[in-house]
């Protein structure tokens, strides 16, 4: 099964509306990871890199600040990244 890593925006959480909508949209077709991440950029990037190394997602999807993080790490880890709008 494919795996999608969703990165939420600033002051949001892994249970925000876009995360839940993505989970529902890909139910039974892909595993959608929606972790909470730190509000501190350095900690957030470190967490995201560790999560990518551990979970090996096929796709990064971000919202707001999460899309910025996704676009930052995508070329480094070789995973495509997309931005979602609310």
C-alpha cells in the first residue's frame, strides 16, 4: 500500500481539516500519516527527516507551513511534494 505523509500548517495539528479530508479521500487506497510537528522550524525539519527515514512515504503533502517544509525536504529525500489548500 502506498504511504502519504501530510505536514500540517503553523498552529495546526495532524487532526486539522485537510489532514482528515486526505485520510478519508485515500481510505483503503493509501496509508496517510498525519503527525503533529513542532512549531519550531529546526525541530520540525529534524522530526520530518526522521519520520521520512523511518516510514519511507511515497508522497509528501503539505498545507501552509507544512507545504513549505515539504518543498524544502522533497529534493533532498527524492520524494515528490504537493501543496493542498483549505
